[in-house]
């Protein structure tokens, strides 16, 4: 059993320089080399670092991911994470606040860790906020198991742009009320386990078509429109006691006196809108300062860290120039400015450690909860059950895009119905078209990627095959992935379209039982697809 780390020492014992060090949150990588681990230990000791944010590896960090660096997977990442946390705590004079992005579970950063459905899947639940409460609670339990105090979640961005390259599936949907309701339930579940929460990415990253890891999105909306929509979930989360707010790297001129300054570096947005107008008194944390939307603006080491702090960020996430940043803050900031940010962070740290008890002996098994989520989220978005039922009597051919035909969906159906199954993984386009000619087709889609980059990882050849099948056959389509993928297809030509969102085994089995007429599609798609024909027909 992992023992709690010691209670933080009295803040009065810290020098002003040490208090500045507390405001820095460098990245910690689970799959670092020994020399890299030792370098971070040295950084912690020398600069009195206050917190760490854990990522999988340097190659998988978002700014590198697009650079095609090879990501090496490590099945022992979960145990490695636990050991690193103990090791880094030993290096710290004052106990570190450990954080991670675990929006849908530790699996977001760690192999062989519990994974829950993406926010967009949760958004399909009709009511059932108790299930989302349990997701937050279970993820918080798993965080405690590893020694994590602060889950940088939930995402409260309203996803009202289908071309959003970075939010999309991470958002609960396009309705401000739905996003708020789901995020509050998640937050309350997290807090019930004593783990800290964070609403992100202020003032709203949903209506963007640029990935802020790589460039600066600009939102050209009026303040009135933003107040009515994008800022609504943040107001709701603040009223419900969210512990911290993360500022996104996006330009919102209407909130910053017409300037194109990134929100992360805008006094008008942080100290004006968030602090004064929304009256948020908790900790403000920057989005990762290594992200190219801001890092390329300040080539001089330490300058970005100073500007971000001066704008109103209390915690500088993924700061890469810590010594230089500390020096500039100590040189330029007033003692009052430093003390105010330090006090907010210190109170957050005390809150985390006051809630700290013995760590759990193991992580939670997600299977039972995921089964309930699969059952409640399955969404019939085109056609109805009457369009599906005849397939079982008339017969059909199964075609899978993106996985082998030997999958849990077809496997479950084959126990009740005899049919032939084919996959683009093992059969050519010509072979598949020959086998389905003149027959009903049960078409299953498994896009390799959840992000829209490169057509969600689906080749142009497979997209053409899907469109050809939809145009020429009687099709019932089950989709296991980001529903926005359907925007690339003439999906309305199918007799029925069902979105299962996840490819987890339990989601596939539930979808198969729906095809067999054993369960209903209880969910409702939380976003709008680009088709007037596409309507939720529950």
C-alpha cells in the first residue's frame, strides 16, 4: 500500500524564491530514461518545484506527436508511474502536488490502466448523471492509487465546430446545458474521493479549427455571444466549487480589448473576465507552456513564464525554462503579486493533503460501469429499428472497416445468426464488392483515430469503398468511433445508422444485442451531423 506523503510544511518557512518555485509545474514523463529522471530530481531540489504534471513519454507529448516521433509503449507504465511519484516526492523539500490529464481515466496517459468512455460518449447519456458521477469517482480512486492529487479535468468546452482538431471527442457535446450538467456530475464524483478538479480550457476551445498545440486559434465572437454560450459552463462549474481553471491558448479579441493576445497571456481575460466578472477565487493554471501557439512567441528563455505569470496564471504548467522564468518573476513581480498566487496554490495543496488518506490497494475495474455506459449511450441517429429487423430474416453479409471481421460485434451476432463476414484488413475491395452484390450489408466502422487528422486514419480507398457500398446496397451501419467521422460519408443512404462511440468489447457486444433486437438504443447524439436527414429517432 502506498503511504501518504508528509503533510506540507508551514508556508512561513519558505523564502520568496522558494514560493516562486512552488508555482512551477514541469512535465514528468513516465517512460523517461534514468538520466532524465535524475535531471528532474535535481530540478525539484534546486528550485523548490511545487507540482508535476505526468505525461506518457516525450515522443507522445502533443507538440511532438505531430512530428512523427516514434512512441514506445510500456506495459509496465502504471507501476512505473507509482514508483516515480514516490521517487520524486523523496526529492522534494516540500511535498509535491501531483497532477495528470485523466479525462477518461489514467489510460489517457498510461498503458494497461482503467479506461472509461470519452466525454462525447458520456454526452449521449439521457440524464443518468449518476453514471458520470461514478466515472469521476472511479477515476479519482485510480489517481489516488498512483499518488495523483489533481486530475486536470473535466473539459467544459462546448464543441460547436465539427472540424475542431483537438477538442471534439473530449467535449460532452454542443449544448451548453448538457456540457454543464455532465461536467458538474464528473466534478462532484472526483471531489467525493478528495481529488482536485480543473475546468478547461477557458474561455472555451470548442469553436476552433486550429490545434493550439501547433498554432494560435482566433475566436471572432462578440462578448455577448461568448457570455451566452462558451462561458456558461465555466460559470456553472465555478458556482459548483471547481478547484481550478485552466486557461487555453486561444485568442479572443472581444474579451481582451481587441487584442490578439493568447488568453493564457491576457490580463484582460484572466484578471478581468475570470477573476472580476466571474469572481473565480481559486487557482488559475496555464495550459502547457511548451505548446507552439505561445512558445514560439517568446524565444528568450524565461520570458514566456514571466508573461504568463504576470497575466494572472498561478501555476505554470509544462514550463521548460524554470530557472530563467523564476529569475524574471523575482526581478519583475511585486512581493504582493507573488504572495497572492502562492497563497492560492498553497491553499490548494493544503486542501489536497487534508483530504489525503491511505491510498487504495488497487485500481478500480471499469468493466461493470462501462457495461452500463454502453447500454445507455448507444444512439440510433438515422432510420429506426424497423429498418434493422428484416436483416435478420432476409440474411446479410458483414463488412468491417478498420478491424478484422473476427471482432466482438460480429462474434456476438454469429451466436444467433449465420452470416459471412469480411474485412478490409484481409480482403480486397474487389473481393468484398463481389461477395455483397445483391445482398444486405451489415457495415461496421472502426476508424483508427479519434481525432479528425487524416480522415480519422481511414484511407481514401476505404472511404471510397464505404461510399460505394452505401450507394448500391441495403445497408445497416454501426459506427464504433468519433461520430464526426460520419460527416465524411453519405451515411443517410443507409437504412439505419447506429453510433456506439467506443470499440470496447462491452460496447461492441451491446451494439450486437441491439442489432439482434435484444436491447434498445437509449442514447441521443450530443452533436449535430452535417445532414438534414440525420435526426435522432429514439
